[in-house]
């Protein structure tokens, strides 16, 4: 395969979990790999597909439980390539979005290992699709911000809250479950109205998918009581308004608290 000779590395986006959301290119590269280093976030069905091909090595990191540090992962993929393997580094979603791909690209380049990237469907796109909603809305939501609410242990969230609290922006918050109370408080304080629509999608595109719709001032309760242990994406902004079509199985926390559907 001309774009995947032995001794090269491909950083491949695995998408949100549903194997049908892999790109055809990702599937081809997985099929050609001799070794596949994958994240904890890569969906089980995607791993099943990958296990039929190259050797699978888990280098998973879930917050708080770092099984391998980034430097070790960098070294593993570089060493495998230098040993003549066709290396796929399989990452959840898109490698370039909160995926630490820059470190791995740098490590490969520094070692003289040829490296390329195959994009994937990111969690924000998957979540919006599950909700049957649009992330942007003509005249209403002109801006989409992908932001992470994950701070290093012991550090405060250092974000430009004023800029984020823009009513014409849709916020797609990655790794935001634990920080939901602080995120809410900061956004309210910066002037975003308490009734700003919020949607949360846990395990987007996976069999255990859960969708919740609520409002900003109820987000901490929703995040605490309505979710399980899976990865969850928070979407905040007028584009998530209940006025747009809602899928029948989507639960509304606001409805269950007030006892009637909100308009
Ligand atoms: N590179 C990934 C993001 C990695 S950061 C991407 O492009 O999607 C990890 C965070 O992504 C999780 O904490 C969660 O906020 C989000 N995420 C990843 N997969 C998800 C899924 N299937 N459903 C909901 N959120 C997901």
C-alpha cells in the first residue's frame, strides 16, 4: 500500500464508537496495520473490527487513571515504527481535537518516522446527529466553540468565560461532566441566561447512548443525577432549544422537574 509502507505511523480517528462512523480510509488503514495502539475511548465494536487485523495494544487513558503517560505512548509508537511495523495509532473521535496528537506527531518527526493523520467524526458532530439538531443555526448561533472543561488535578479552569458566555455561540464541551457545576456557575456569572438550552449526550453513537435536555441553571443536577460512567458531551446554546425537533427517547430534565414540557 503506497501510503502505508512499513516503518510509518498513521494517527487514525476512530469516530465516536459506532463502527459505521469510521471513514473508509480509517477502515483501510486498520486493515493494513501490523500493530494498532488504541485509546480507552475507542468503541468496543471498532476494536472488534481492528482485532481481526493488526496486533491490538491498549494505551488507554481515562481521566484520573492514566495507564500510560504520554511520553511512554510516544515512545511506543516511534519504537514500533523504527522496528519496521505499520503502525496505526487509533484515537477516539478526531485525532486533532483534544487528542494529544501534536505530541505524537512531534515525537515521530523528531525520530525521523513518517507520520500522517486520518480524520474522524468528532464527539460534537456525533452528539448533534444523535439529537437530530444543528450545532449552528442561521441568525441564532453563528459560532461553534469546541472547549474542554478538564483542568489538571488541583488547577482551576482557566478559560475566557466572558467570551464563552456569548448567546450566539454553541459551546461543545468535551470532558465537561466533572466540571459541570463550576462551568455552570462561571457561565451564569459571565451573563449567560439560566434558561439557555443545554443538551447532554453520553456514549453518543454507542448502544448505551443517553440523551438529556435541560437548561443551564439545571445542568449540575442533570450531570450529577442523569448520567452514567460513559464519556459525555455537553452542548450549550440557543441552537439546542427545545423548539427544534426532539427525538422521542430523549429525556428532558426540565420536564421531569416541572412536570410539564417546556416550550
Ligand atoms: N478526540 C475526541 C475527543 C477526546 S476528549 C473527539 O474528537 O471526539 C474525550 C471527551 O470526548 C470525552 O470526555 C467526551 O466529552 C467526548 N466524547 C468522546 N467520545 C464520546 C461519545 N461517544 N459520546 C459522548 N462524548 C464523547
